C-alpha cells in the first residue's frame, strides 16, 4: 500500500478491524502492532510512504475461517491516537484446490 498522511509521527501503531455497518471490532491477527516494522518512521505529513505486509504466508491468513470480511487497516500516531490514516477493503478467504 502506498499512502500519505496529514500528520507527523515518530512512532506508529497499526491494527486490523472487522467492519460491519457502523461498527468495527479489533482483530488481534497481526504479530506486531508496531507499524514502524512495515513502513519507515518517522512519518512525515504529506510525504508518500509504502506500507508493506505479506499476507500470503501470514498468521492473518492461517487463522481466519473461510468467508468474506470487510477489513479496515489503521495506522495511527502512538502519542496521539486521534491522528489516524486507514484504508478499507474486502478480504475473501477461500480454500485452495
């Protein structure tokens, strides 16, 4: 994912959230909530950055049951959790074979 934010942050956190209607629930599926392991820190406002996470062999894919999920992936400032950027996507988990 390539994106930019409108805030500066020295330390970032990240998380996945299952989104149903106006509600969202945290999914404890990432091995780390330290977003700096997936992108360059510090984050600078207006600067394009890449966020890299390999889902092919990840824990995320192994633990989810077969279904379609509306997922919101958030990255936020560890010191100010009102400073958030995110994207939303549908994730389809299916059996291979």
